[in-house]
C-alpha cells in the first residue's frame, strides 16, 4: 500500500513564526498536493506539484509556499503564521495514472496562537 | 455554480436502512469519479471508483449518469460503522481532483 507520512499530527505555533509541514510518500508518485480542510468549507487546494522542483498554485496559495527538492518529499511552508491559518492540513499523492485517485496522509492539525 | 455539489446532510438513518447520496458535477469534461469516506478527525480514504456501467462493492453501489452529470452512492443494510462523511470526487484529465464538501451520514442504533 502507498504510504503518505506527515511529520506531525498536532502542532501549536505562535503568530509570525515560520512553519514547515513535511510530507513524504514511498511509492514514487509524480503528483503531490497540499490541502487544508475547515468545517463547512471542505477541502481547499493550496499548492500541488507534478514533478521534482515543479509547483503550481491551487485555489488558496496566499500566505503559503512549497518546496519539492526530491520526488518523495513535498513541504508546505507558512512564511509568517497567522491565526486564520489554524486548520487541518492534508497532504496527498497520486501516481501518473489518475484512475486510482489520491492517497492522503493522516493530516496535521495546526493551531496558531 | 460549484464544480461538485453534494447535499451536506446530515442523513440520520436507523441501522439496516438503505440510504442514497447524490452528487452533481458541472464540467462535462470530467472523466473519472470516486467516492471517498472520511471519519471524524481522520483523512479521507478511497471508498470506491465509479464506472460508467455502475459498480458494486458489497453493500455499496455507485452509479454514474453522464447525461445528467451526477453520480450516486447507495448503501444497503446500513451499519453503525458506516457513520462518516462521504466525499464525491471528480477528475478532469491531468488536474487535481475536485472534491465535494461531503455528505454526513449518521447511522443510529
């Protein structure tokens, strides 16, 4: 089974801190994605990447950046954390054949205080 | 109009009931369709793909109606363990999956 691992399950950070969320997948998938999920708003795409060193903005990229230096790792960076970035962050990966859908990591619940 | 729309529910049904969820999509170029299940405070997990001819997996049946642009999920003989949020998902080519906001199901003893 594909495994997508997110480095932290729970994080508490202070306003203004730079925050790194790490995601690693072990199945050589080309595509990786970062979403946030908030009650009533569903899953919202922040950034995605189709290959190493490639990145594309999703629907809500403001306040975030990403890094994909290696195929298996996709990092989400909050440049200066704010309270409105308190959320559940979900990483996902998908192979080149989209018929199998995504595999998600278990999520990081970030609280910015 | 949102690209994928679902009735948010909640659907509260007794054990053993049959329940159906619908999901409509707006882009006729949508090619692949899935149902995901998400338990409270957990990540979404693939429940089943949806094929043009319809498909069944145990108590779960998924159907696609391209002409009317909707997909459905039918759950027969509901179990308490079926309580979750069910997400409708569509794909258009090599683009990120588009998720509905989910339909919440509570199966009551």
